[in-house]
């Protein structure tokens, strides 16, 4: 084993976590939480969109995959895969397909996480058994959940190594072209990308504030009554965050309404049902 | 902040990780990976299905939600929520709906993770704006991804506190009844449950072996040619695991073919498309 110091993990047991909670929630921060170094690292997460060109340490991909495979998987079915893209021309091709986002070209490593039922289909063929269970919406949900659990473990692992990353949902803008670029067999659906590298210290990322806990945490039953107040508070918290960054942004409410307002704003993802079917998932 | 020692996190930098890799991959373990305490904790994950009745520390729910909210979320839309169920009668009701699994009754805390577009719908109504973007399959994928990223961060946090957990996909067997039990508004879809508690030391859980990396990790493009050999190896590794547990189990291949073979084996989840629509998602 190669020993590596945990660059991102200090002892965040005390004031470190208090300050991270303030960054994460602003005026709506919870009074008290439990803390240790791992929780400190999780609270300290930020999406990194600016990378230095440094190469990554040896065996980093095997390390992230070992972390990813150690996550839970529905019924141990393991219906996910990942494609590691490092070739600059190939990365540039995927960047163009995924909203033409330049950080994908910059990052030395781009992982594309897949909901993968093709392994199960191949097993069925080898054993001459029908696998009808792959034909329903449930099988896509299984694959999306498995791929996402795996990816998030990889993110926790890479941040512990001092690396940074950002998820790229825009991989779903043009899934057929992505499938062609990665030579995916049928029954494989690209869920999202993950651009990975060392964060550029000249352009540091910030902890992004989130909704007050009252908006997302419910006790025993769902309570919608606290939502309007929580959203109003959050609009204020996020406005303060953008001001601190000297950036002009619409309010969170306006962002959500514009991002999910009209079908066109989905940049092709309004066709996802048809596209998933074209990728081989009947989605009965 | 309350300081808590990291019960599950030792210095797994050296031989600890080597031994965990052997448990995770058996004969197919990768030669070398990077390691530190966080990676050691991730590799050490095991699903816990036996809990002691001890109560949980104060503020543990707020802690797990802070970790969960610190995960990435698609375009900062935060289209997820979680319901914390602690009432024994309510937990028993959900256990009955989710495959009648007794560990849900045993665990002091059961979290139900939700793909939640209702917040966006309510915002649209308040602003008298249509939110057509919520009507497509993409919006369910957004919600499932967001809920899963959040949940996995909560799992990493709870394991750092010495707690254990197991995901409960069977929450999707009867989603309409679950929605009724949790009083979910339309546009909210229960993705999975998570049973949480202190692991019972009398019935310790094991690290479950996974497929060789050759099965899930692809370089530049998808390579299906290595799958048959990887699956053959894995069938052998998992057989050895079950023998070590003095348990009789079918091979992994047989497990997969039976679990996804016929629609009936999905225990109602073959109706998920219709059920998600009944929960308010048009899934155009």
C-alpha cells in the first residue's frame, strides 16, 4: 500500500466545524452537531471547476474504484460501471457533448458513471435465461442509485487525497452521442460525469450554502408548511453568498424556476424517456 | 460543537487497508492503492442488519442531514428531502410495507430518502409560473441522483460515528402506501430507506466481496470482453465468502438471474412507471 497523508482532513472537531456550518447554512445554521475529522471533510465539500494541469498520483483510479465498489449496491446486483477518460482528444469530445464546459478539458481525469444492466443481459444470454426484470423503470432506478452511491464514495475518497471534482449532469444532454463516444453496449445509460484534478489555488472554490434543514428534514411525516419560510431565508442566504463573491446572480427561487421552467431549458433532457429507450431500456 | 471520537476510523494507512482489500476482492484484489484513514473507513463498509436497542446520540439526525446537504446536488436544485422515522409503531408500519424486514423495527432510526420535486412545484404556484421541467423522466433522475448523493454522505458520516446502517430498496415495493404513511405531497417519490443504529456486536456484519475491478472499470471505451472471466472469478470469490460464513447460497450469477429474471421477482416494482405517475410525476 502507498501511504498518503489526508490532505483535506484536519481535526475538524471543534471550531473548524462551527465555521463550516456557518458557511453551509448562513443565518440558518443548526445549533449543534456531532463532529470529527470525517464529518469535517464532508462539510468542507466544494465543487471544483478550476484545475491545475498536474498529473494524478499512480493508482488513483484503482483507489477511487475500490472506494466506489465498497459502497452499498442494491441486492448486491452491482448494476453500474465507470469509464475513465484521460485521452485529451477524447475528453475534449465529451466536453463538447456535455455543455461545452472547459473544466472537463482541464481536468486530467473524467469519469463517466453508468447505470449498467448489460452485464445482467449478457449473463442471461450465456445461461439462456430471460431477464425480464431488466425491462422496467425499476431497473433504470437500480442502475442510477448504484452508480450514484459508487460515485459519491469516490468523491469522498478523492477529497481525502487533496483532489477536487465536479459532477457533470450535462452528460445527459446528448446521451446517444456519449454512448457512441464510449462505445457503450445496449442497456447502459450514462448517468453523469465527474471531472477530477488538483484544485487550482489561484481560483479556489467556496462552500456553497444550502437550504435550511427545515426545508429538507421532516419528522415522521412530510411537513410542507415550513417550506415557504425556509425558501425565503435561503434566498437571502444565497444572495449574501453571491455578494461575498462579488457576483451578480438571480435569487435561488428565480434560478429554480428558470432551470425547470420550460422544456427548452433542459437542453435535450426533456427527451430522456425516448433516449433511454433508444439506449436499450424498454422502461415498461 | 460536540466532539466525538471517530470510532470507525483508525489509521488504515498500511496493513489495515491491505487486509480490507483482500476481504473486498478475494483473489482478484488490486495490487496497490493509495490509502489513508478516510479511504480505510470507506473500504471497511459493511451493511448492518442487526442493531442493539441503544438510543442514538443527541443531534445525530441534524449531523447526518448536514453531511447529506454538503453533498453535490444537480445545478444546486436540491430536489430531495428525507423523513426521519423514530416512532416504533410508525417504523413497524413501514417495515411491513418494505418486505417485512425486522431490522427496520430494531433500528432506532429509519430514514426515508425522497426525490422531491414538490418544492419546485410549490415555488411555481407561488410565482404563478409553470414548471414544465418537472414533468419529464429527467426530473425523476435528478431527484433520485440528489437523494442518493445525500444519503451516501449520511452513511459515511454515521459510520465515522461508530453507527451502522443498511439501505432498504424494498421501500419501492409499495410506494403508494409508503407515500400515504409519510403523508407525501404529489411530486415526491420514495427512493429507498436507511435503517440506522449501533451494530449488534453479537451478530457482526462482514465486508462483502465485490466484482473484480476489471468488470466495472473501463478505460476510454467500454470493454465487454473482460466480463465473462470477471464474473467467473467473482462467482468463485463469493462462494468462498459464503463458505467462510458457513452459509449456503446460490452463485452470484444465479442470484442475479433469479433476482432480475421474472417480473414477479420484482415484488411490485415492475409497476414502478405507473406508480411514479400515480405519485404525480408525468414522466413524459
